[in-house]
C-alpha cells in the first residue's frame, strides 16, 4: 500500500491526563506521557513519511493495549487528533492513499473520543469506500482494503452493527481470496491471506502459519522484508495456535516458545535504529513482553529536531496550549 510522504514536521501534544495514585510515597506517574514516549519512534517514523498510516495504527494500538481504559482513551485521542490534523493539513487529494488514510484517522479519533455507533459507522463506511476506490485505481491491494476493514470493523456483540460486521467479514475473505487468485505478493503474504480468508483452518493453518513465519524471517535476512513483516507473521501464527481446540494444544506451547525466540533473534539482528527500525524493534519487544531495560538499550540515534535544507524552522509549541478535545478537529 502506498502512502504519501510528509515533509511537514509533526509535534505531538501531550494533554493533561489523570495520574495514577502514588504508591508508598512515590510521585504520581504520568501514564499517558510514558505511553507517548514509548510510541515516540513510531511517531517520528510516521512524520518522516517512513511509516504508512496503517502500520502506525498497529504501533499505536500495541502501546494502547497495555494501558487502562481511561489512559488508553486519552493516549489514543492525543495521537489520533494530531495525526488527523497533520493529514488534513497536507491537503493533497491526488496523493496515493491520502484520502483513505485521512478518513481512517478521523474514524480512529472519533472512536477514541467515544463517538456513537451511528457516527462510527458513517466514518467507517467512508474509510472503506475510499480504500475501495484506491483498489479500483490500482493504488491499493486487496489485502490493504481487507486490513482497513478489520481496523474499522464494529465490535463483536453489538446487535446494532452485527449485520454490518458480517458484511465486512465477507469482504475481508473476498479480498484475501482475490489476492490468492491474482498470485501477487511474496509467498509468506500469500500464505497469510489463505489463513485470513478462512481457506485453511485448524492444524493445517498452524502448519501454514509456521511456514509463513519462517519465510518472513528468510526474506528479512535477504533484505526484502522488514521486521514488521516478521512481527505480523508472528501475530498470525500465535492467533492460529491459540485458536486450536484444547485437546490439540499439546504442542502449541513449545512451538510458540520457538516462534518467540525466532522473533527475538530477528529483532536483535536490527543494528541500525534509523528510519522505522527503532519503532519496529519496540513493537516486536512489546509482543515478546521484554523488559523496559532491553528497550532502553536501543536509543534513538537520529536528531528528531533536524530541519530539511530549505525548510522553514519549526516554531516551538507549548503542549499545554493544545487541547485534544472535540474542538481540536471537527469531524464530519
């Protein structure tokens, strides 16, 4: 999936949030501030045009999943409010994928602010429609459309959106089946599409997911796949293993341990933190539940404040002057 390259610097505003109560006389912890710092490498890569918005969402949601409900909502609102504002300011309708990315950013922002089901459904339909248009024009793949649908799909168990969710799930399966019919993509991606489309299930899916993971690792060593590709294959393999019936999980624990070690090795092989590498390493380590000490050993070594030649200097922004509430961005 192609995305627009942004030369506009993006400054994340940290909104005042509720702090956790102090324990044992310790000062309160700014949970959202810590989360924003953890997402910093991904944000840096996104604003430099090195991280597609879809991948940025994966990084953001990985950080948010470790937070409590209130902190998670505040963190998401801060991230997505700024991303939406910067995407809107870009204003390049002809840029590949820009309109669909902006529509999805507005959806993610509305969801983080607790919008109603009706509002979310309207925003979701627009995001999907724009990605479908990209597919028709040849600037998005069937899988890109499928992944957009998964990200904006209504929650399970909501009777008001059950029919819409079922329709979206059918479209996801159709998109993955279309990729298989076209035969476009690396072997690991085609294998993942076979699993996501539901064509392969059960133990056969475990074998195929295992093969896809090994292929992704091989491609990464050859330099034709990123650590993010390996991480995505790991996530699918883990989901397939966890979905096995209880009686068939006897080998799942050992195999999952092997996959974890392989992913850890792949993450450790990344020596250059420039570009999006730092963000992808952190994502992998979060999935592996590595300690903060391990992550801290991989500092960001580039100057995040550097200005491109000929670009205007960035005006310092006081984070407290930016309100990420509803008035920051008007949603349609």
